[in-house]
């Protein structure tokens, strides 16, 4: 009640609140997970556990109102959040990965991306059955809010494509991959381990004529062919291309995910 009275209602955020486990909330979406067998309800989680780290519900309209307040060019509501506090929140204070991503910083509860083309400030979220992203582009004064009740949705790519539409730049549309028939005997040449990063590998195996991939510490995913050398997963946005040398043996795999392309050499 305090949160609604002193923070949400003054900002016009009528469809945002805390999800008490036994509360009946009109219009509240169910969360889903996508598996190789289709859609399933997400695993239950008591929202008293994540609290502020995942226990809030909202809408894209309310999140847009929040960004409008937060980034109102220093003319915020001092009774809710002082302008000095907002400036500190949105300042690049701590480098996230200086070597590989020198443009990424943490502020206070926000990620500051200082890429030269389009600087942006925001944060994503993920919990059982749901993924979210709320981003602000300060140079263009544009906010992008994306919510999905499918926990494996490629929310980052969707956010970037929506921003590209606003900026009049090229963007990609979601595509549905078509599974083709491939002789399972070719899979034997793909089995092995591939080095993605110093502490991360992907392992390719087969089971019942089904090619499978597993990253270090991650779940096993089934791979489906779009050609003899290119595969995808239904569960997450991941494409795998097997790269053959001049002698026809596989030397590496190319992993395409979230707009990133990574070549992983074969190590066994």
C-alpha cells in the first residue's frame, strides 16, 4: 500500500504493483517456458523469495511512464527521488567487462552502454516464465519497453529492432526456421568439444539420431537441421554452423545468438 500511495500512483502507474502469492490480480499474465515438446507453464516460484528482484508486475505503458519520470531532463519529483540520486544512478561508475566490453558500465541499478552510435541506459530482467527489458536512449530521448511471458524470448534483439524502427535503421523480423531431413550418419563427424571461451565449452553429442548441444554448466538442447551443416534450437535463439576444413572434417562451430557471432575451434 505504501508503494502504491507514495510511488506508483503519483506517477500514474495504475497497473504496477507487488505480486503477493495469494492475491488475485486482474489481467495478470501466466508465464510459460518453451521446450522441445511445446509450451509448458513456468515452474512456480513464491514471489516472497525474489521480492524487488522479480516480484513486481507492470505493463509497457507503466514502464514508459517510469522512464518518463526518471529521465525528465533533471525536472523530477524531489519527493520521490532527488535529481542528484537520478544523476548518480545513471552515471557510468563500475566497468562491467573492461577488456571485452569497455563501453559497458554499471550505475546504481542500471546498465550504461556508452556505444558511440546509440548510447543507452536500462536493465533487463528474467524470472520463471517472464523476461523484460527497459531501455532509454538519451541522445534521442526514446524509451523502449518490452515484456514477454515466454522465458526464452530473445528480448534483447526485440528491443534493438524496435529501436532501429524508431531510428529508421535496418532491423530484422522474426523468422520461423524450416527443419529439413538430414542423414543422421553425418552427425558422427560433428561430435566433439568446442572452445567458446577460456572457461566455457560446448559439447556436441547425439542420441536416437538427434544432434544435441550442451554448454558448460547448462542444460542439453536438441538441435534441428536447416541444412547438413546448419542447425537451430527451438528453446532459445541459437544457431549452430559446423565449419569444415579442406579435408571435410569439422574444425570449428560458429554460434549465432542475440546478434553475436562466435567461432569456437574444436578441441577434441
